């Protein structure tokens, strides 16, 4: 069971985002060290993303 205190971003925890990003990157042919670097960087960026109302349109 997931830790209920883990912060969510856009409806998912960072670990859930990590799994989704990893799956998508693997489907696009990334593997090994490149895959891990891309996933780590993407997950690091998630908390910094700010979506404003006009940007959603």
C-alpha cells in the first residue's frame, strides 16, 4: 500500500510518474544508462512544473 503522506503532482506520486516515464522511454527504445538518466531528470523536473490556466488551453 502506498504511503498516504507522499506528495502528489498532477494526481500521481513521483514514484508513479517514474514508472510511467520509464515505460514510455523504454517503448521509445531507450535503455541502460541513458534510460536511467532521462527518467531521473524527468522526475526531478516534475515538482518544478507550474501549469497556469491559460497554458492548459
